[in-house]
């Protein structure tokens, strides 16, 4: 299976949702695949419930930031952020959005929707929204060709990254695996 | 080249920490502040992992941190101090003198800037402080380069016996990149302080000589090969060039390539913005008719190019003077410079969601009580999570670290001749009180200022990632230290009335504030310590206990009082029913909101309800 060697992804949410953790997992997956990786993250006051956005660039880049209309994909943990960050998408870009309705939809781009909040409640883990959405983004059948999933890496790549990042923290690992799988198998 | 499998994902701040330790840094100090906090945290983590015999610590403030590290450098050891840009304001006093005195051991001053600003009071450019102090400054474009520059900074510092500034910005500090870590020496150097009172305790006469010495050093540093600017595209012809430094250079490189301008304009990256290399200045002025300078956030490189007609930058307003130089802004600049057609691209200027205190945050309870106890009061506050008391209208002023107390005093002195003296309540966090609150409190006692100081003690430095305070008795590596209790300090400052309450007990806490306000009007300053641990820390330790299951009854008339006055993220208005409901994903079950609803519609669930 061949996959992309370069990809620019914006991950958008609010402080406390675990945007940074998703970014970290994908970046670790890139390292394991021996791909160059560059991220940029929001830290500080915004982490207290404010708008948080991460940039993830896989491939040869010198700048850590993605310009508007350059991103291949958008992972949106909070649907209300769509209006603010959809401008990052290039023509033909895609969005994976945590939302129950299509109220915030932008029909210029293929948009995959999942109610990650409801699934998080179902598995009784309020902190799981981020990984449910990531698992869902990694699932097959989002209207792409067989060779290419949405992302530069596979579900298995992210599982391996998760094992690495949660080394020595058994409870976190177990909860994270459940969350990722819940999104993937939805 | 190193094998790819050795690469690890490193945040810029981690990369800087690795750079320090790989270069044998023996003493590293800091005070936390975004975007610099993870530098010392990473030094501590690596020190612990490898049991390194070096000293690393959080200091009580940046000035103290600077002086500790500088003394180690004077002893001939390699040392470093890290802080955010406004922290350097606090440490500017020792910085100016240390520049004159110099250093035998390598001394790196890391001051992280925050163009934007994302999490700071100002967009100030630390390189300007380097110019003022007359020390060289290096400006990294990425985590990888920041790590390499630590090595260069130590060599430069030791070659010229001068403190060297490393100035990363937010986009370097908080980027992650694949980096190959180097080996870390496990032996440290032996201290060897050479007494020299004409230097280390110089009187003005000797300071004059030291100033001469420093100027001579700077002239030589302006010709120092290892920090010379890089010419990235030697093939590009033409008499118009582009100069950039820091992360702006990284954006510029990418944009030049994507606009197909890489082969059209000579592009230079400045590594050492001050002092700018004399040969480079001469080369530019001999070679180019037009020079575009892109740097954050002040025109430091630009002002060293002594030809105003040929230089385009911040001074002639080609380059924006305010805000971050995002790659899309640089794209527009370069397209204009090259005369190519490129549609201006930017995201909508949506405000986004504003930050708010966490669900269950004890500060929320404190602010609610303060508003109730001191209606129409003047509320001075300070730097930390609790600045977000702004949203609750319980914060009127935020100036800088420690100013809540001195501003409260200032308001008192301004109003004391008036017939009606307003209630004045200052709020300050525990770490900020240690940092800069103590001298102000002594002054307030001395001047008998009639105000109440509420020390919001959540037993941590929360906003910057839960660093310990002197009251916790824990060090940067988790080691045991000597505790310095806040109550003892307050009493030691001369305050006669100091009480400790848990703000979760809202009625009791509100009554205590009212008593303190009445007391201060007669007798002088009163202090109330609002003590409850940070919910983030509790959650991390698995110690967050739900006091109650909260629900909203049908008697909620949707008045919105709780949303505006209490603003807990777990309380949300349901647009359909026009009633408030509890978000169970967010609620911590602290139960403080039970005392907030004017209609008593927020209630505790009966234990067996729902079974």
C-alpha cells in the first residue's frame, strides 16, 4: 500500500479537548514511517477552553505553519471552529468534523461527520473525543481510492504511536485504545 | 548523516534543553512563562532520566534566576537562564551589568518572544534588550536550528567572555520537529571563581573601562565567522535582495519556493541580528539597490543598514510593525516585492472562542464571592489563569507581575481623600505573589493601605503547566525542598490579619471577605488566602473527587445569571428549551454552582435518582 509522503493537516478544537495529543500521535506516526515532520501548536492561555489549533506538516517544509488554502485536510474537534478554520483547506481538501448535524457544513469540501461527544458519553470517557475523531478519520471508506486513506498513515501506525506515547501509563493507554477503536469501528 | 531511525520528535523548547545539556550546561534556572516554560521542564526531565550531576531549578522570579545562573558562569561553569520576554524585563537589571562584567564560563540567556501576541502582555522584541545591553543575540528559525545555536552560543560566549542571548519565538518554542539528539556528557566542569573586584564588584571608574572592553568585543563579534549570515541561493542573480531572520526566514524560504521566486532574488538568513556583521552590511550596500528585510517584531537588522532609501522594512512600513509575520503575510509581501500577481489569502478575523476558567476551578468561586462581598469595588488583578476573572467582571486591571497589590495601593491613595472610599480588592496567584507581590505588600502595610488582598492559592503555577511554587516544597525534578508557607510571608510583611479559607465553601468564604473588608476600613490591609488545589493537578493525580451530581430543575427560567456571573463551561443554555443544562462531559461535580442560581434551580441529584 502506497501512501502520501507529504501532507498538511490542520487540527482544530478548544482547550482541554486534546488537540495537542492528536497532533503528537500523528507526528510520532510520521517519525516511525521515517517521514520528515513539523508541527506548530497552541500553548498558554488558550488551553483554558479557548480556540486551539495545531498545524501538522509531513514532508520537506521549512516553515511550521500552514498557509490558508494549502491544507490537505482538517480535523475539527469542535464544529463551531469550522467557520474559522475552513479557510485553511485547499481546493479538493477534506474535513472530518465532530458534529451531530450538518448545520455547520461547508459543501465546497467533502466532509465526514461523527458525533464524537455522544460516543465519548457512551464509552464513559469525556476525554475521548479527540481519539474517537482520529480513529474515525483513519477508518476506510471515506470515498477515497483504495490506495489512499485520508491520512498519510494507517490506523496501525497510530496504534503503534499510541503504544509509544503512553508507555508506562497503563490506564491512559487502555482508555486511549478504546477511544481510538470506537471511532475507527463506528 | 545520522540514520533516520535515531530521529525523535522534539518540541523547540525540548531541543533547546537538549542543546544545553549536550553542551555540558552545569546550572540552568528559569521562571515559568509561555512560550519558554518547557525549556527548564525538559532540562529537569533529562537530568532526572540520566541522573546528571547538574543543578536545575525554578527560581522565585527571573531576576533571581538570572543572578544564580550568572554566578555559576562567573565560576567558570557553563550556565543558562530561560524566561519569556516580559520576564527579561524583570531580569533586565542584572542583564545590563552582566554585559559589562562579562563571563569566563559560557552563559546563555534565553528569552522567548511571543509575536501575535498569543499568551503575553506585549509583543516586545528581546533582541532590542540585547541591543540595549550590548550583547550578541542569535535568532533561530526552527527547533533544529535552536538546538544547534545553543552550541554556537556557548562557543561565542566563551570566545569573547560575554553573555549571549538566544531569542526563539513562539513558533520555534512550540513547534515539534524530527531531530537527532546528541550525546550528553555526564561529567560537569569544576568551578573556579577567580577573585577580581575591579570586574565583579566594579565601581563606576572600572565600569567605564568595562564599557570600553564591551564595545571592543562587539566590534570583533561583528566579524565572527561562525555566526555570519547564510546566503541560501547563491545562484540567484539581481540587484534586489531579501533578508530574513528567525522563523520569518523559515516562512520566507518556503514562500519564495512556492511563488517560484527562489531563483529570482538573492535570499540571506541572518543568524545573529545584533551585532550585524560589518562585512555583510558593506556587501549589501555595495551590491543591492533594494533590500527587503523581514523580521519579528522590531526592525533590528533593518536599523543597522545605514541607507534608508534602499531598505524596505518596518521603518518605511512595507512590513507590518504589529502582529505576527504569518507566512500568508510574508507571501503578500514577497509577491508585492517581486511584482507577481498573487491573491491575498487570510483566514476570517473570527475571534474564536475565548478562554475561560476550567469547570471546577476554585478561582471561579473566589471571584463570585469577591463580587458579592465588594459590590462596585475596584478589582485589581495579576498575571495567571485568574486573569480570566475578566470574563466574570471581577478583574478591572492587569498590568504586570505583582502589580495587583501596588495598583490597589495606588487606587487607595488616589481615592483616600474622597468622601466615599470604594472597596478595593486585589487578587494575585500564589506563584505571582512569590514572584513580585511581596515588596508591594510590605509597602502597602507600611503605608497602611485600606484594601483586601486575596491570594488565590491553588498550590501550583497553573497557567504555564503546573510548575511548583516555594510553598509546595518540591523542586523542578520532583525533589524535596524547604517549604516557604505563604501565611508566614504575609505575617512577615507586617499584615495583622491573615486568614485561610476554601473558596468551594462559598457562603463561609463570602462572609470572611465581608469581615475582611470591614476590618481593613478601620485597621489596614487584610489578607484572605483562598486555598484549594488546581483541578488540573487533581485530575492528573487521579484525586479529583465528585462532591455532588449536579442537575438543573425545571424551575430554571433561563435568566442566564449563572452563565454571565459564574461562566462555568459545564453550564450551557439549551436553545430549544431555553433552560440551562449541565454538560456531564465537562462538569467536575464541585457543587459550587448550587449556591449561585437566584432561583435555586441548580440542585444536587438525590443519590438514588436515575437508578
